[in-house]
């Protein structure tokens, strides 16, 4: 496994992203806890349009979770 630190985007860099962003976060993700991830994303990305918390989901969503994500993407505006 690669244990090198993950890159962290700064607020300054995040403000340069103009494309609409949707984030899917897993509530029980031990690496990126969903609620904390969404809170930080709101601070960093002004173009954040939607943040979806996958309740009861862990780092890798269940089959139902993947289907939910796929349907949201396919049915996006």
C-alpha cells in the first residue's frame, strides 16, 4: 500500500475551479468522514453545487450505493 500523504487543495486553488462540482461523501468513511468532507468542500469550492452524504456507507459504497450514484449522474440536469 502507498502511505504517502494525500495532497490537500488550498482555498486559494479551490477558488480557481469554475466548473460545477458535485461531491459524494460516505458517512462512515474512516479515511474521509463524510460530514467533515462536505464541510471542508463548502469552504474550499465556491462552485460546489451539490454534496450528497451516503448514509451508512463506508469508503467503498455498497452495490445500492453505486447504483444510487450512477442514477444521480445519469439523471443530472
